[in-house]
C-alpha cells in the first residue's frame, strides 16, 4: 500500500509511495464529494472500470520558444531524440524522486486533444512576426528565457513533432514582473486570438454533434432550478450568445474561468495551488474533500479526464469520448509536488504601517476565521439558510453575507464557500470568490455594497453595475487604519 497523507500535514513528513497507486477507486470516490445544493445528492463519477479502460498517454513535452529565442537545431533535436516517457515509475525510489517527477508532470502535462502537426499551425510558431502580430503582455506571454507559456511541443509515438496547449501549467503559473514564473499561482496570461489557433480549439470542442446552444447548456445548465438562468442564454442565437459571454467586465486575462459544471454567468477565480497542503477542501465552493495527495490527484483526473456531469437523475454530458489518460503515477507524483508549494514570500515590507495593520487585524478579530499560520480555519461558511451539513463537513457558525449565486445556481454549488487563506494575497490578482474586485483597496471600499457600483474586475455577462455584497468587516475603518490593514495583508 502507498502512504495516505492527512490534510494539513506537511508532505515532507511522510514516506514515499512504494507501490503503484490505483487512484480512481470506486470506494474512495463514494464519500469524496459534497452534496449538491438543491438536490441533496453527491455528484456521480465515472466507474473505475471505465476509467482504467482508457489508453495511457505517457509522453514528455517540451517548451515552445518564441522563434527569435529558439536555440539552433532545437526542434530537430527533439525529433531525433524520439518519444520519451513523461514519468518512469521504475526510477522513483525516494520521496524526493516522486516530487521531482511531479514537478515535471505539472510543467509538461499537455492537453492531449489539442495536439496537432497541421503545417499551418507549425508555420505560425516558426514565424516571429506572425506571433508578434497577435501577442501582447498578457496573450502569448513570454518568460525571461523566451518561452511561450501556453504551449508545448510533443514528439508522438510515430516520431512526428506536434504542438499542443499546456494543461495544468497554463492555468496555474504566473508571469512575474521580472520575467520569472511563479509556479502554482493563478495565471495572468492567455492564448492569443491568432486565427490559426482556431484549428487547435476545433479539435477540443467538447460536444461537436450538438448545437452550440445545446453544448452550452450541457456544460453549465442547472435543470433542477425552476428559474435556471442558463436556459435564456442557451436559446440565444449563436452570435448573440458569444457576444454576451464575452462582455464580462475588465477582469485580467486568465484570472477568471467558466469551468465545466461552473458557469460563465458566475465565473470562478483561477485557483491558487500554493499552500494546497494546508487545505481541507478543494474548490471555492468546497466541492471535494482533501484527505491527502490522492484526492488532489483524483481532482485533476476528474476535471480533465473523467467528468460525467451526472447529478442524481440528471445526466448533463454525453458519454465521454474515448480518450487517453495519464498514468496514475504521474497524477500522484504531481499531487505530491503540489503539496510542497507554499505561498511565495511577500516582497512587501513588514514596516511600521504593516505592524499597525496587524494590530487592526487583531482588533477586528479577523483571526476568528483567518488564524495564523495558514490564515484560515479550513472551514466552510454557509451562503444560504437551511443547510444540514453531512458529518464529514466542518462548517463555521459565522455568516458573512456574500452573494450566494455561485453556491446555488451552478453545478459546483454546495451552498457553502471555503474560507480562503489570506497568505499570498499580494500576488493573486483578483479578489472575492467571484473575482469581482481588482485590488484590496476595492475590497475595503464601502461603495461596493451599492447597486450602482461598477465592479473593477469580473462583472458578469452584460452587466455594467452591481453590488459586491457581504464580508463588511473593515469597511468602516478610518482611512489610516484601512491603509495599515491592507499593508499587513500584503505581507502575508
């Protein structure tokens, strides 16, 4: 048996796994998910037999350089080397081996479905001027080594070089001002709108046999709601639906995500994976327990390879197409690696202003929900009335009055929000569970409670003004105290 880590335990304290895991285990999945609000049932999962019937893809991938920065002979060398394994379980003898392999998996795992050797796509990534035509600071972002962060090269089993999109790394890595990359942090970049990339996106269309309206509803609809807002969006003409869903306010590229079973109407902030080892729940709405690294690995499997979209009597997605999956060892190694990532040290000084802010933090009793060292109680907080938590849930007695829409009007809805850690606030980019606010100053601005407020980040499709309600702690502070509190929070 391999070792199961308890949530909130340092992964360095446990021994290395010493047998091949079988992660997608029906018994382990049975009590993993939180019941869905409005239904009172847990989501269903692909069976273990069905998951392990998928063929395994275990191929290494490689960075894609801006053509002006690509080393001479780089692509030719990749082809000459031939297909290489992403992970070699026989070489994993120590915990350090597993963690090192997990870092490689996190950085190299690509979207298998997007791989292409289309000559037009390859030519685009060979032409510096073509890339620069569609590139800016946040689209097709380049790190200090000249790497285009959203893409990967892969040599297939047939020896052909293909281009694909980054998978985990493309959503959970942040380009810093000095050109370095903070791995595991929420992304702040996105792919460009170069027309040639449409060929890659077309390959990964989720439901090609359904109309776009039907596919939209299959991904996001909540049919157990009598007033499901996704119905009206489903029934719009395609052009009108696209225009509406693109009009969401000034959220930075990559900051927000209309994830499967979530909603474009109530988008999710891109998750910060740093500090993951200390969390009891996964997802903003606490959809799944974190009982150890196996659950992190399962969560990655769920969202990328095994989602059924089945909620009680409602089967929202068609049978998943036959596709490849990574080896279980790759997913477990990645989870072990992620549990080593701590929030990055803050560059903001612990000066007199920040020290006064710590006093304000203590006076407001913020530590009741956000105690050190992790600055969270690791509890859930109810967003609606009448919830009866299942025995395994840890629910705070506090209520903070935030907008409950994400917790009741999406398939990710549990009726709860996870109390977030305040560590790493300085780099996360947008604030509030729905990413409505661009700065901590906005968070502590009482004007956000008004219906005529313009959210400074995500507003929602077609929305220009709306309140950002709830969590009113600190809104009535004197200006100097407020500045001090913000200064303290930025040091965490």
